[in-house]
C-alpha cells in the first residue's frame, strides 16, 4: 500500500500529529493518563502544600493515595484537597479526613462530592470501601486553570505534632482537554 499525501493526512487525523503515538501510548491514553509520585509530608499546625500544577482543563477520573512510611503521625486531622490559583481557593473535598495514628498501608481516596471528606481505609485492620449511589458523584470531575495564573492542586491538613513526618504515594488518573496537563511538582 502506498501512502499518498491525502491518506497521510487521514492517518494524522486518526492517530494525531504527535510523535509519541506508538501503540503503548495509545493504549495508555485509552484509560487516560496515570501519574503518581511519592511525597514526604512534614510540618506543624495548618499545612498547605502545592502538589500538582494544572495547565488548561483536565478531567480527573480517579485519585487516591497510600501511606508508605510513618515517622510521626499521631495527630493529623482535617486533611483535604483544594484547587488554588494564587488568589482563589476551590475545595475538591471537605476537610475532616483524619490520618491520626494511621499505619503504613492506609489508603485514602476522593470518591464523593466536594462537600464530603476523603474516604480513609485505616490499615490497622482489614477494611472495605464500596461505591454507593452517593459516592458515584465524586468521579469524574473537571478542573480548569485560571487564565494567566499558575494553578495548583494543594494538599491541606492540620496537626499539633512537632512536626508530623510521613511519606505518601499519590496517584491521579486524568484526561487532558485540548493539550492540557496535570504535573506533579
């Protein structure tokens, strides 16, 4: 088969003009982009940390985290996530998720609407989380960068430990809209 200019344009239309459209990339994008990063969390009092940067508009289909190391985590309350553009803050979840005393392996996820806290599965015992009608509303959701401003997803929590110290692996699955990105800092 000979590829002519017109069929080459059709091929670009079907597969996209990007150089990275190998089979593995197309399969990965079939389920959206999957990104994760291990972070060390530390501090005292009210803590807000920029974790990811949003450029453009992305559809978040899933997000979860798992505690991978615990140094000090005896009083860590009111954990939640926000979208922040340097001026405005939008809650992605309500505050109230408690990580106090949680061991390695504790899992938390956003599986409800933004007015509800993260669901936390304490790894000190076997646990189960189940999708119910009220939890289906938490996925997916769409976030948009403020035009001309750096926009971040922040992790927020409150602690009275001096300081808290733990590692967490954070995972996001998303679809970019028109070349947008979601990048760990």
